[in-house]
């Protein structure tokens, strides 16, 4: 929990939230692969949407110019 607060102090809340979503997706995918849990098509679709959203967010954030400090 302390690490989460340290990260939040360094990044924006949106970036922190996206990172949290990525962490959850990684945990789910890893557990599915490790434990051979059957996955329904709707679960696969949800994971794909989450990954696509994170990818698009990172691409848009990289393109957006940073505001200059006053």
C-alpha cells in the first residue's frame, strides 16, 4: 500500500488508475495461463478492451504536449 501512495505522489491519478487496471489484467492473464482456467469469450473480450484502452491512453498521453511551468 505504501508503494501505491509513493507512485501516486509521482504520477497523475489517471495514470495511477490505468496502471492499476494493467496490474489487474496481468494478474488475471497470468492466473489463467498458470492454472489453465477456462475463459469465456466475454472474459476474453473484456481483457482485450482493457488492454486496448491502456494502449490508447499511453499513445495519446505521449502525443499530448506537457504544459510549461510558470
